[in-house]
C-alpha cells in the first residue's frame, strides 16, 4: 500500500469514527477507529521501508 493510500484510509477512518460519535453508533465509531489506526500503521511501515531503501540503496 502506498503512503497516499494509507493516508486516505486514515482520513476515511477518522470520518467514520467522527460520524459514529455524532450519531451514537458505537459500531461505526469502532470500525472507523480501526481503519484510522490501520492507515497510520501502514503509513509508518511505508516510511520505514523508504528509509531502509535510501540507507541500503535499494
């Protein structure tokens, strides 16, 4: 997954989370939080991979 897609997943998740909070829908809120965190983790993994590629020349 690219950094852009990971960022999009974060934003989508944050919107779902906020919508769930606003409507009192805990399921949507949890689902959104999960997507947001997944996006953050994938973005961090992409950043680490980029650093490794730069450092080791791949």
